């Protein structure tokens, strides 16, 4: 028999075996499929209560899940993601039970604020949200309440971009009770309703399947422990875009600077021109990439490759300048030796730069 944070807390709270088995039955009840049907009786106003449905000392188990209808945007600079999701929360309130509903759930108008006890839940790092339609309020024969909403939400998460453009991220969507501690409310993951549509509209990323989990943890600046619900989805960057759009042109720029070792010493102006053009083009590429990444205090793999490429391109320009000096000093032997060494050392340095940036 599997344990979750909810059942483990209930079992270790000094409950009897029948009470623990009842908690297991509650989990199965929350995991049941939803069968909404019109025409079923809704609770009467007398059945609503602002009090929590469970007695003191017994936490209310709230099932939660997110289904990703779409992942619309991932912003590296703002470190935010925008998703189109269905959120679902379920709990049992026996005061709302009505056997006339049978094996279906009645879809009822949501009760007004302060009329019925509902779990007040907040999302961590939520930047904005837009609700598509009114919250759906469903209740079945045993009093199991289901709240469903569809949201367009933007959530922030700190990113580790050291492996860019081969990076992958475990994007976590976290929910906490606003005030209730773990002795009043615990979460249960509704695995049946966890998932995503395929395909999603997000371009440049491979999106994995979401995974839901629950835990009991402390929160910074607050006393006591709180229930926590996490749903994690993996995002893996499609590096082939950066290979063809950035890496390949950059390699051509570096090879352009390599040409100075084959231009005759008598054409020293052309050597300097090729070196200067390579440097300016490389700077333009670095500025373009910098606008797509956040201002971070560390170097990514792409940064290391760019910096190594910048050194190689500068060496090409430097070689053209030194050729001018050596011509004025009539050191033709030194120029020929520099050309011979540069023609084999430069490609080796390119390979070392690539390997050290992306494989070490």
C-alpha cells in the first residue's frame, strides 16, 4: 500500500486503524473519475457551512492536479513560463451529500464568498493569470466537491543556464495553503488528472510529461509546517537551432580570420582588413546572443565558446598588425615562420576551444 504525505501524516497523528483505513478510502474517493450531469439536485443553502468539514486535529485532505492544455511561451530573459492549464481541487464535505445524485456529480452555481468552506490556495512565484470562464462547482452523492478552473498563467522560476544551449530545466509549479497549517489541510495528488496535451505550441523546446507530488514543509518567515503541492514538467532546449543560426555562422567568422595566414605578406592591408571585419562581425553576434539571455554572473557553455572564438579572431587581427611591423623591419623569415605555425596551430586551437566549451 503506497504512502503519500497526506496519509503518512494521518497515520502518524495517533489515529486508530479504522480511521487510517477511512483515510485510504477517502484517497480512492478523490481519485474517482468526474461524471458531471445536469438536472441533479444542488445543495440547499442550509447545507453550506463556513466551518472546515473535518473536526479539530484531523486535517482535511484536498486533492489537487494541473493538466497542461498548452505551453505557450518560455522567456529566458525574464525566467518565466506561460501555460494554459486546467486546475482541479477536490475534497469531501459530508454536509453536502445527497444520495439522489447517484454515481454522478451535480454542476451547481458556485456559492458566494464566505458561504461554503473552500481551501484557500496560493501559487508560488505567480506573475499574472487570466481566467477563461467561471469556476466550475461540482458535488457528488457523497459530498465530494470538485472545483475546476482554466487559467492562462505566467510563473517565474530561477534558472541555471550554465549548460546553454544544451540546458534542461525541471520547471516546478508550487501551491501552498494561504493560512491553514498541516494540521488543518494536506494535499493529495490526483494522478488521474495530471498530464498535458500533445503537441504543445512552444517552439524550440521539448516538453516532458508533468509529475505531481506532495510534501509537508516549513515556509520562510512562518511558524509551523504547511502542506505543499508540486507539479513538475521538464523542458529541454532544442540546441539544433543555435547550432545552425549561431554556431555555424560563428565558425565561419573564425575561419575568415584564419585566412590571414594564407594572404601574402605584400597584401598586409588585406590581412588587417580581414582581421578587423572578423572582429566586428563577432562582436555583433555576441551582442545579439546577449539580448536573448538574462544578465547572469556566470558563463554558459556558449559564452565560453564565444570568448574562445573572440581570442582566435583577435589573433588573426594581431597577426596582420605584426606582419606590418615585421615588413618594416625586413623580417621576412619571421613572417614565413609565423604563417607556417599559424596554419596548423589555428585549427588545433579551434578544436580545443570547441571541446573545452561543450564537453569539459
